[in-house]
C-alpha cells in the first residue's frame, strides 16, 4: 500500500508500506550535485552531436543537388545570351539556341535537369528545345550506367555543326522551294504569262545552280573545305579569265 501527499497528490517520500520500488534515474533522483552535473553535460553533448549530424546531412544534400550542375563564367553566360539573341534573329527560338550554346560549351553531356538549372528556365522548355535540336540532328542523347536519365551532347567541331545546319536548311527550305518553283513555272506557262514565267524560271535556275554547288561541296572532306575558305579571293587565280573582246582595251 502506498501513501500519497495530500497537497501534491504524489507519493510522499518515506511513506511506503511493503516493498519499495527503485527510483527512476532522473536528475531529481540524484542526491549528490556532481551526479546531476555530469548528466547535464552528457545530455548537452548528445544534443550537440545530433545537431552536428543534421548539419552534415544537410550539407551533403546540398552538394548532391549541386552535383553535375555546370558553373558558368561571365564569358560563358554572355556567349549563351548572345547566341540566344542571334538565334532569335535567324528565326530560331531563343531557348533552343541557348540550350545548344550551353551544350557546345559543356565539357561533358548534361541532363535536362542540369540544363534547366544552368539556364534558369522551365524544365518543359528544356524538353521541347532538346526535341527541336534533335530534329535538326544537332544534339545526341545517351545513357550512363546506373542512371535512368538521358544525357545530351553536341559536336564541338564548328565545321560539322555548320554543315549540319546547311544540310537541314537545304532539305527543309531549298529543295521544297525548287520543287514548288518548277510546278509554278509549268502553271504559268499554261496561263500564258511570259513575265511571270521569266521571273519564276530565273529564280528556279538560280536555286538549282546553288543546290548543285552544295551537292559538290558536300562531297569534299572538311579539310578541303577549310582550305577553300582560307584561300578566299585568292581562288580566283585558278579560275579561267574572261576573254577580251576585240577592239576593247
């Protein structure tokens, strides 16, 4: 049987009848001051260890988030911004041009999340831009072991990029226009419009010559093309000179 204190409603010390239960190991149960002080330091040390562990885990989490994100220098940022502006003037979406510029500067393939983080654009915009670049055959997708994400890269060879863009432009714009002009020339001849026929035929002939030149150039290796460009106007010395008309100096 236990006897409780009237005021507190708790068991009064020394008023137990029968077998006494062991006291709980709390600071209040300690009678010597040094014991209480040691437990305070133990609790404090435990709390500090817990806080330090949380800080370390948070730091590692931040590092994980930043892992793989490309750090852009001022020159790289300015290059990407300028390329986006030029792309917009050439009829290419600004984000598409910026994504391509970032991949061109990157030393390793990047995931869509990394691109969105580096450019501060929406993930959906990055996805649509990558699809557009893949349609132009300017970006290639790849996978890495142990990672389900797709990683994207582009060629760092300027001549290869140039020839790819030219090939896509020819297939998308020049060849369909040549076919359309040929069809319109036939329609104009049926309607007997000599001026219209002449102008359409002139444009059709020009594009056919340009397309023929393009087909010949694409058969040359890139080193030969570089050599032709470096020669510049000097190539004219290898071309046949026009014949002089008699009576003219």
